[in-house]
DNA sequence: TTCTATCAGTAAAACTTTCATTCAACAAAC
DNA sequence: GTTTGTTGAATGAAAGTTTTACTGATAGAA
C-alpha cells in the first residue's frame, strides 16, 4: 500500500509517516504543491493525504489535476478547519474523506484502510479468480461461466472474504459480519461452518483447488490472487 | 487483557462483553460513574471503554480522576454523537481514541488492540531474557522477534519457571503444577521431560545458551537475569 | 418454498503422555 | 585418575486424548 502525504507541518508529517510505516504502509512525504505534482506525475499511489494549506498555494490545484487526469487514487483531505463550503467543493473535486486536525493517528489509519477497500471495488465491478467471476455491483457470481445461485448470506460471506483477501478472518468476526452484530451469534461457530460449507460447494471447490482456506483454531481466509 | 466497560445501555454492554470475551479478553461492565470509580480504584485495566452519557453524570469525571492519578490505562470513548469540542476536550484529558455509535464490534476490537499495543511500548507486562520476550498478560512469547507458538502447557511451564527465577523446581513440583494436582502424575517424570524438551526447542535453546538449566537429581531452574 | 440455524455424528488436527533408546552425570572401586 | 556400573536426563517416535472442524439431515424462520 503506497501513500503520498502532502503536508508542510514537519512534526505532523513525521508522525504520520512513522505511524503509517509501522503499520506496513509505504508513505512518501512532500511539503509543497509543485513537488506533489511531480510525484503524482511519476508514480501511482493507493491513497493521497492532502493538507489544503500549503506554502505555495492551496491544495485544490492538486485535486483539479487529479480529476483532470482521471486518477484513481483515494483522496483524504487533512485540514485545520473545515467549512461546509470547502467540504462541498472538495467532494466535487473527488475528495473521498475529510479529517479535521487534531485527529488521532489510529483514526487516520482506519480511514485510509476503509477508503482503499472501498476504492478497490470501484471502477470495474468484475473480480476474477480463476474460474470464478464476481460482479461486485450486481452480486452475480459465475463459476466456469455458469451462473451460480448464491443466497444472500453466501454472497455476503463471499464479499467479506475477498474484501479481506489473504487476511485470516476469525470465526467470530465472520459471525458478527453475517449476523449483523447479533452478539448471541458470536460464539456460535456452527453456522459459520455451515455457510462456509455451502459456499465452497457452490464455488465448485473440488478440494485440490481451494479458494477458501481454513486456518485451524482461528478462521478462514481467501487465498487466491 | 483486562477491559473495563462503562456503558449504561444494557444490550450494547452485553454485546460488547460477549464479543470481547470471545476474543480472549476479560471484560467487566459497570453502568454508572460511581461503580466505575470503585472498580478503577480497586483494579488495574489495560483499556477502559467509556460512554460519556451516564445516568449519574457525564464521563469526563472519570477522565479527570484517571488523569489526576496518572493512570496508564488506554481510554476509548464511545459516544452517540461527537463534536469537535468534546473531541478536543477528550484528548486533553488523555482520551486515546473515539468511537461513534453505531460501530462494528470488530472495529472496536481492532482499536482496543491497536491502542494496547501502542501503550505497551511504555513499558509493562513485558519480560525480557536475552532474545526471548514474554508478555505476561497476553501470554505471547517472541523469540528473536518472531512469535513462538507455545501450547497451553508450555506457556504454563514457562511462566512457572520464570515466576520462580533461579529457584530450582523439583520435577514433582512441576508435575503437580502442570497436571493440576493430579496425584498420579507426581512420580511420572517422563511427561516433565517431554514438556521441558518441547519448550526448550521452541525457545530456540542451542545448548550453549541455556535458559532452562537441568539440576541433576532434582529438577530444573530458570537461569537468566 | 427457499433460506437459515441447529444438532449429532464423524473426521481431522493439535496436543499430551508414554515408551524405548541413547546419552550424560555421578559414585565407588581399582 | 581412570574405569565401570548405576541412575538420571534427553530424545524421537508412537499411542492416546482433547479440541476443533466438517458434514448431512432436519427443523424452524422468512
């Protein structure tokens, strides 16, 4: 995950960079608009963190460039103060999220992750894994070109899994997700087993070719690129 | 990991408690300020979850107490609505994170864990011996920075040993401890040998550099400062 | 009817204990 | 100081136990 940080306040910038790095992200920092535009021209990022008040102008310039070039990066604006106007203007220019100073670094992290997760499914709605094709939007699933009739829960489970690709999801996390936070479901692993089983069957898992991998003692993960 | 939940809405409180418990945390719940203050006076927690709107006042009182007494607990505020002002005031009073209802339990969990992880770097719970790091609370063990997967018995044995550092423990004492006072285990030394062996292996003992020293004819001791 | 949750029985994995064997420590005799 | 016998300790592998996961059938809910 690559993040570009455009922020001229050195101490905050350092803090953010350190924090993101310690959470397994690559984070480059620049402190003015012109350098930012160079970077953006040269590289692709997953997410851009933008402070609006910069020494050589205000950050909307960058937003316009990104929009003109139809870039796909997620954009989070960091600002000291935030008015309804800047917010509206920002959203028109493609800003995905606002964060008002002072904020906690953990919140920034959560928002970046949420944003990137959202973005990943935008643009092209089709996700492919070998013989499986999933349309995120219409929630149609095809296995070897043939439509698979998944139930609501099964689709929900499938999207949860592929949305956390290669991350292991605990059974209670899955239970929470599927049951919509019904706490009395959390320690009921049977229904997780059941849905996993049914989903695997409909995805045509023949054993050798596993999409959903069970992790003993913990839960499941989607293992497929 | 011990969590204190201060929340007066019973159903939410129950949900949270169950969820945290199913994720291996100890969670106590109270529903007003006075009980909370009693608990805080009597016990130490890793993390305090605080709803600001409580029947007998607002939660800032608790924050002030915690701050006055320079307590080390991580604090996450759970609130129905959140203004910039409460947020700033909160941070000044030592709040580490805010969570606005409604939220997903999994998000709460992630934040607690992230918070506690951060806090831990301000020294506690961690015991170090050379290349071994033991977290007494979470019972996680790292060898050369890599997590070692110890079984329940192995952790039990390890804690017994380091808890009696440099004291020699007889094999029957170890047997008694591990078997939970099963009398027929006391003169069975084979299983002590076995567990010692497995533990040594997982701790990466290369022979030269011994943590667990065997004392001929008696038992074992942990020799390391 | 379709979908979801539960149950009971089975399978699989991990963990514990035992066993047989080899290796090391101590003590007595030379 | 060396030899030798005896006992204690370490080890790998196997058997036994417990825990966790999977499955098909079924009953209940939508």
